[in-house]
């Protein structure tokens, strides 16, 4: 999404040696899918929720940020986003002394290949999103992030042979119906929404194939496309069509700040994902497209004819079904874990 990451920055847990001490009940230490602590301390969960809300709030406000970078075009904006993200995250890695994680990822050929694919996908996502915002298609871009969870579910079926539950299939079917309704409304398929959902869905898929923390992952992804981004900046400068350093100091500062604007929400998301259950993260992710939709309609004045409202309503129904099923499954998982631990002790 502009950087929204469902599945971004997957991190591995730290193994603990066996202990003869009797384990506390799962209400204190129980874990869910991905090793996230369902019974984490209240302060930790609260911190995670605040971090998640902050991440999705910042992503949601991107439609107000990118127009400030004009007259820079979409290609120049994304090129600067790559370059300044690399520099900012490199500085952050130095402060955190996390370069060993980068070296470990580079030493693994499979990890490097997967991150190369992820880098291409996220650049495509950024390009489409910046184009959508600056061309007045913020409402359609919000649709892409509404349907992204359902695209991710389908990718799980195709890539990992996951079996969908009945209500999940209902949600996917409703989303397909919504795309048909919106195709009739627009007069063509909602390509921007589909491109955003597809590119980000596949990006999340790539990130699930490797275990790299958020900051080292973003550093490597931007490093892999740094040279093409630098070439774009140089060519635009030589052609006299670059905005950077030619449209005043404010524009240059805002373009450079795109690195911080890219990295900070991602790191906040990673902090949230480590502290709260996946079901909570799943609910928080709808903050981003809701804000984008509100900005598109109420701030930028984009049209919402009845047919478009109907299409979005079907999408929201699909998400309601999907979310209800996910929450029910999460509760079942927690109950199963609570019953299993006493039996093991």
C-alpha cells in the first residue's frame, strides 16, 4: 500500500531451552498462530493496539501526503521513496546494530531471490497507488485495500493448498459479485483496485516464504531496486523534468521525507504484530481503507453514485462475513489451546 502490510515483516520466535519448571496456564503464556501471545500482558497488548492503529492511520493519510509532492510525477516520487527509504532504514539498522540480520539474509540465495520478487511487487504497488492518488482515484484505491484480505485468502489456497471454510468461500463469492457490480458502474473492471490488491497480496505471499524482520527486509527490498531508482532520478534530472531541488526547498524536503513516511508505519505494524493476536491485526487493517475512502469522498470530492455505493456495500458484507468467521476460528483456537495445556502438564 502505499505500504499496508498484511503479512509483512514476518519474524521468527526465539527458542527457549526445556525447563523443569511447571508452565503457567495459557491465560498467561498461551500462543496462537505465528507464535503470538494471546495472553500477553495487558500493557503489551495495549501498546500493540496503539502501534497498529498508528500504522494504519499513517497509511490511511497517504492520499493527503502524495499530492504535496507535485509537480513530481509518480515515477519520480517512487524513485525517491526507494532511495530515501534505503538511507533511513540503513541508519536505523546502524543504531539498532541489526546488520547481522541483513548479512544473514544476503547469504541465503533463496531468501535473496524471494526478496527480489517482493521488491518488484512493492514497487508496482507504490507506482499504482501514487498514480491513483494523484489522478483522483482515491476511492478506487481504498477498494483495493478492502478486498486485499480476500485476495490473500485465495493466494493461500493456490500457493499453500489451504482449505477454506464455508463462510470464507461465501466472502470470496461476495467479493467477486462486488467486482462485477463495480465493473458495470465504472464501465470497465476496477483495474486500480485489482492491481493494488493483487500486487500487495503477492507481496505478502513472498514475505511469508522467508523469515526476515521488517527493517532488514525493507532495507534489502529497497537496495535491490536502488540502482534503477537512481537511474530514474538521474535521467529525469538530465532531461530537465525533475522536480527535486527545482521546486523549492519544501518540495525537496517532502520528497526526502518519503523514506521516513515509508519506514515508520511498517515498523509500527511489525511492533503491533508481535504483541497482539492475528484476529486483532485483521480488524485494525480496515482502518486504512476506511480513512482513504473518507478522504476520497469527503475531502477530495470524488463521486459515489448509487451503483458504486452498492458495490462497496457488497464488499463490506463480504468483509463482515470474513471477519466474523475469523474471530470465531480464533476463539476456537484459544479454547483448544486452553484445554490442551493442562492435559500436557
